[in-house]
């Protein structure tokens, strides 16, 4: 952390700094974008390993992919990027990508089908955290020479069975689908690591920017690629500074020392209302806030009890008070903007109806413990639930811990109730369906901690088979209807109370145009920003 960031680390200094006459930073140049964000989650910038939010922002701007999203038109879905077109075989198992001609990496090397094959194979061989996004299609170290192969200017990808084409392409828009400069990466290979150690702190891409420097817990600096095939970015340099405190971000934004503030709390957002030279931009994100109930508890297996719990949450009360502006009501496992998303939100706080359901179930008093990470908004949600549940005779004890502590207990099926958030791994409905509504083996021995249904000891009530069918449906319209049906049944029978979808509220200087955080399905993009 630099001296200025340390100086600003305490919110108590805000008033003093606001009164200081000389600016500690110069006003940002017209061709430079300065962003304040929490970037302490970055552990690596190798696309085969990165699985954190802030790192995804960096890699979105550094690497092209076979298919990608237009930063300013996400509703259009995936579009050609380094692959200018693709064809699907009659049996639905192979996709042949034709590479875009004339594109070069920042090194000057041409982007080829061999680079694309190398990049996807490398991710499978390294077998790091996000590798499942590719191996779920049947790719293994033993078969990748046949299943991921280059032929001239085409890349042919062959999956183990016929999946929905949209599912495969959506997964390839994820960070792990980044296309690397094979020649440059292998020049930095050490002991057969395929350049892994070097790529943690360097880049070898073809997109709008290249990495200048990453200083952990301090900053990331990017420089524009003048030869970017979509045109040289207006912002010649992008600096993302790690500034954790909302009050500090607000102050710097008001002073003009930064262009974008990405971690403002509702109070500081409200405080910026009417501030000179500043505006608030809202974008719906893919993160969901939910509570889930452990089916090992006999009372929680009763459908009437589960329905009652869904009527004991004060959705509107929370959304209109301490969550106002940053969470919106969403009671389905697919976030809005996703293929197959629905807008039905049938539940509301109805104490009398909940009491009737509990009475019909023969439940007269119940004591449960809810595990909550020590984060303000989650604590407030848990306290609201504690209050409304008590009105129906349910004692909800709150157990507070670190994210690691609470998640460990949840993954081990040791919590009565869990309260937390879920973020999609890739922009396809299967990413959430396969964890909320899918559980092929509910036994304790299965140890499927990555599946939320399993964590709640829930057998998914027949939704596993419906989810498996949806992911292989190649007709998009039919696939959408299948996810509608799955979510309708999920709302009725699941032990999940899905409550809210996140809204990111960013503070921007008025002259900043074209900035997006990727909405619900991608990461922040800088190359269309102008000032």
C-alpha cells in the first residue's frame, strides 16, 4: 500500500482531508482511467488459475476469447471475438471455430488456431481451480490432442456428448477461455510449468490492454494495445487502486482524484446525491442472497414448514431499508438477464399464513441456528429473519464467524440454516441449476460440497434429471422453457429461500462514459471508456 493509501485508511481522517487545500493526487489525465476498487482478492493473473472477482476484471481487458460479450450490449449474448464464426456438427458434439484473420498478440505474434488449442489444453493439463469449466465437457489430459485440435485456421472442439451449443459457448466466455500467445508463454516456461509462474504477474494476450504491473493489495496498471483489432482504446492507461473504505473512495471521487468508485455503501451513495461533477451508475449483478435449511432436521423436511419459512421473510422491508439500492427482490435461482430467468416472486411476509402452515404441519415451536459471515448487511438480514421468525414461534439463534469458518460448517452439512451469497461461475443457466437444483448423490459419502443442494442434505426432488435434460437440449426456446419449469418446481419444494439479487452502485465522474462492470454476466470493461 502506498503512503497516500495508508494515509487514507481511517475514515476518521475524511473531514481533515476534505478541508486540505492542495490535492494530494493530480486530477486524472484525459486519456487515463483511475478506478478505486477492492482488489485484495487477486492471487494470480494466470487465466488458467484466476477465479476471483478483481482478477477477472483485469483478464477481461487483457485476453481475447473465442467468443465474448459486447461490453455495452450484454443482452445480445455471446458474439464472435477471436473466432469470427463457428459451425456445429450434425451430432451436436463438435464445434468448428474459424479464427479471425489479421489479429495479433501484443507481442506482435499472430493469433492462430494453434494458440487457441494450446490455451484450452493448457488449462486442462494444469488442472487448477477453474479447470472444471472445461473438464465438464469430457476433456482430459489423455484425450485433449483429439478433442481440442487445430486444423489450419480452424479450431475443432469435440465434447463427450451433445450439449446445448449455448452452454458450451457461454462457458468459453469465462476467464479460463482466454487465448494466450503460445510462443511467448513457452519462452517463459520453467520445469514444464507451461509459463504458469511467469503468467501470475505478466500477460500474453491480444485484447485492448496489457499488464504493466500488479502490486498486491495496492494497484494494477494496464496500458493500451494500439493494435487492438477493435480499435485503440481512448484510455491509454488504466490504474486500479486498492482502496477498501467506502468513505475514502467517496472523498477521492468528489475531489477528482479518481474517475470511478466501485465499493460505495448505501450511505455514501446517498451522500453523493447532488454532488458536483459526480453521478451514480447502477448495474444489476449476478450475485444472489439466499438462506438454506438443512434437511437432516426432521421438521425442515415437511413441505408445509418450508413454505411457511418462505412467508416469514420480510423481503420488501429489507429491500426498502438497509438494503435499499444495492439489492433487489429475486426469488429464483437464475439471476435476471440470464437465459431462462423468470420474474415470478410469489413470496412476501405473511405471518398469519405462515402460522397456519406451521400449525397444519404440527410444528409448535422450533429452535434453529443460522450461520452468518461477519458482514454488516448479512448480520442485518439475519437479525430481520430472527425477528420475523420469532413472531411465528421459531427461535433463530445467530452464529457469527469468518467466511471461512461458516462456509466450512455449511460444506460439512453442520448448519441448521445458512445465510450467504452465490455468484455464477459462467454466464449460462447451468451454472446455477447444477448447484441449486442438482444432486445426483445425496449420501454423506458423496462429499459433494460444491453442490448447494447436497450441503442441505436435499435430494433435489427429481430436479436432477430435469437439469441434466436441460443442459443437453439444443433448441434454445425449449431449453428456456425447461429452466422455467425447473425454477417453478424449485420455488415450491426446495429448502432454499432465495431473497435478493445484487445491484452494483458505482460513483463516476460526470465526464466518464462507456464504463461497465459487466452487469450480471461478465467483468468490468475499459476499452470503450471515454472522458
